[in-house]
């Protein structure tokens, strides 16, 4: 009996040592992953944002999508998507086949992804941390905006260049300068919504912003 105990003792020690090594490895990997996550969460914006983030009221979001006559066949891009409420609503209420939000601030992208997850549509909405002036949104059939007048005008040539004729553009609060809207709507809450459709031929005085 004593010999059996002596033979078992080294094996038990090896098992304990092995567990200790494995535990240390897992701890090291976990710490590395945590550090990487923290670094990602504190990522700086690509550049200084052009506007101070102010969310569009939900009733205005609903009205914007209603004015654009959004359907399940649409591809919607929200340029300057903030907390993601417009793409999320487009998927939830209208079942659009694709919804993309673009924002330069990684904090807004993180918030939008969390909101999409809470809404149960994380697998149907995409949020991109990009500079909207350098983004490709050429497959859009609907584009939504809440920027500033000067930024709308700066973006205008890119809209004309990338978007197909018939694409609907909806802006909360601000117009597009010399490009006159086809429709202007005041919501009960006091918001102004502007609506345009990309024409087949772009007037020369509008193409360069």
C-alpha cells in the first residue's frame, strides 16, 4: 500500500503544476484581450467631428422615413448616424434589405452597435467608423442626413456623383443651398424635414457644390 501512494504522489504533483501553468496562460491571454478591448473602446476619432452630436427626435426619424416612402426593397445609408436610431428604425419598422450608418466618431459607432443589439437587429444593421466625405454609399436608394448647411452643400457633389437617379435624400433641419427640395415638412414637434430626389441630369450650377 505504501508503494502505491509513493507512485501516485508524483503524478498528483504533475497535475497540480500543469493546472498552474494552464491557469497562468489563460490569465495572460485574458489580460491581453482586455487590454485590446480597452484600446478599441478608447479609439480616437479619425479626425475632429464636423458637428456636435445632437440626436434626431424619434418622431422626426419616423417622419423622415415616411416622407422617403421607405420599403423593404430599400438600401438606406445614414450619413452621420450618431446613436444609430435611423438605420435601426428603418430595419425595425420597414424591414429594409440593408441599413448602414456612417459616423466619424468611434464612440457613436460603439453606442449604435449596442443599441442595435438591444433592439434585436444587430445582424441586419451595419455601422462604419468612417469619414462620410470619403465613404462609398453608391448602392443607396435612400440617404438620410442631420448635418449643417455648409456640410450639406459640401456633400452635395458627392451625392450627385455616387447616387443613382431616383435615389431619395432626406435631411433633418438643414437644406442643400441652391438645390431646392421637392418637399419641406414641419413636424408637430417643430422639426423641419427636407426631401429631394436625385435627378437624371445634374444642373451645372449644382454639380460643384
